[in-house]
C-alpha cells in the first residue's frame, strides 16, 4: 500500500501543496484527494444512497425545510482533527477531512497543516476547496468542529460562507432516533449498528490524536499520523 509520504510526494506541485509563507519550508499545507465511485459500498449501503434519498425524508431528519431544495452535490460532509479535545483559543485544527459528490463520484479530500506557521495558507486553501457549498453535514459539528473553525478563521480575519448554510448535525438526530434502541450513540457504535461497519482494531482513539500531531511536529515524520488520517477518513 502506498504510504502517505509517497502519495504526497506524488502530489507535490498541486496548488495547495506549497505555501508562499516565508515561515514554511518544504510545503506547509498538503492536500490528498480520493475519488470514490458512487457504486462503492460503505457498510450496508452504497454511496449512491445519498443521491437517491428522498429530499423530504432528508429535510425531516435534518429538521429544516431548506434541505428540500439542496441538491445532493451541494452538500459537504466534514470532520476535523485538532490539537485538543475541548477547544479554545490555543487549539489548532491540523486536519480537515471533507467530501462531496462531483459527477458520478464522492470526492474525499484531506487538508493537512504540515507546519503551524502556514495556518493562513491552510485556511485560504480550505475556503477555495469548499466554494459553493449549500449544505453541511457533520457529527457533533455544532458543538465542536464549527465553533472551532469559526474561531480559527476569525484569528486570520477570514469568514467561511459554509457557516451560514443549513447544517445537519447527525449527533442530535442519532440521539433522537436510537436513544431507546442502542446502548450508545457514539459514532463507532452507530456505524456498527446502523451500517454494519466495523472499524479496524488498530483505529486510533480520539484522545491519542493530539499527541500524535505533536510527535509529528518534533520528528516531521508522517509515520505517527498514518492512523490519524485513516481515523479521519472513516469519520
């Protein structure tokens, strides 16, 4: 299997692989991209199920009538990895995984902050890559991801239009639907019970992720982050 190092060497030269920042050496922002055909199965469902889902059912579950008018390809699925589990002004977002339908595929991207000094370029890249988003889907994004994204952007005097579109946070929906039927509404528990999807025994626990990034900053070796990228992709 191709390593992260090899994949990113192959991607060098893409417009978001390098930064103009004089504080960054060798590329402070890195992008990885994967295109998954819609016939790809994810647990018990194909990715195509999102495109064919009745918009009325989506709007009902999301709890907002605006979802009736949002096309499947206008929706962005998003998850972040950070240097802290609580948030706050000192917490960095170092990895954003996001996906949306493009043509006959779900295109999944991971934007990585390889050097904290390149954070302005990181957010400029994110804004460009998510241009035109009409709806947003997260898991606990309302309580964690989105407030932190808004705060980090504000530090750099930036604003993401995605913060103003209809947002479907799947965690409250899961609590409402499965509160009495499942012992846990954690994401991994829902994946297994609802989608028939089991994570690898080697999946990196969330509490380990900040320390793995700090380890990477000490060594600049991506080996410690292989599991973090896999965890983010699964989320």
